[in-house]
């Protein structure tokens, strides 16, 4: 009887070994998946131009410079416009406006008052740098101001004093991502510009 038990035990052990080998192999079946990341680099791209008023760009409506013949009481078109590129990231916009004719502007419609109407506010701590009211997105066209008018009582001496003066507008764009407000963007990234 002991031999039968031993033989039965040996058969059971062999069966367990075969069972474990066969089904143990199934326990090790595996599967593998992977994810491959592709990275692109964002950019912020703008251009700045204005209506061509002196026919200096033949066949084009927009220009980057104009010449004006100043007369008392006359209004002039000057509409610097920032164009955000179609592939640009959203951005905060800033402009530096150096107005060399501020002394002869008509006080009823100054460049500064037009900028305020168009959503531009002076950056805290700056004298001539303005921030746009909201984030500009791809394909946006943001007008800085629309023109200027020489005051009607500007005499020859006042006009001569601004003979070689300019109105220079410089546009800046800072990515919107990472900045809650325009003030934060200017504080965080303005050192990248020569302001």
C-alpha cells in the first residue's frame, strides 16, 4: 500500500509539474505599447504697418513709413496697425509711441486719446509704452490710433519747430502663455526689448 501511495504521489507530482509548466507559460504572456511624442516650437510673430498716404509703395495700400506736409487745421491719416501672424501664439501687445508733434496736435483728438479709445493704456512706470487691453490672437489686426490733426492756430514758428519731427511707433509682442495680465507680461519679459 505504501508503494501504491508513493506511486500515486509520484504521478500527482509529475502531473502538477506538467500542469505548472503548461499553465505557468500562459501566465507570462505580455503585451507592450508605447507613446511617441512630437514637439514643435511655438512662436509669436507680428508685423506693423500703416496706410500708404504719400504713394511711397507703388501698388500697395500699406506702408512702413510716410511723409506728411503739415498745415494748420489739417487732419492726416496715420493708422499704425499690428497684424498678428496666422501661425502666431496668442500674445500681449505693447507699443512705444514717440510723438514728436504732440505740441501742435489738436487737443480735441490727440493720438493719446485715440489710443485710449482703441484699448491702449499706459504701462505703469513708463512714459510712452502702452499695453493693449486683451490678448491678441492669430490673424488679429489691432489699430493703435487712426490719425492726427494739427491745431488750427499752429503758427509758422510752431510748425517750423517740428519740421524734422517724427511719430515713431514700435510694436512689441510677448507670449500670453504664462502671464495673467499685460502688466505681468511686461514685467516678466520686457527686458528682452530695447525699450
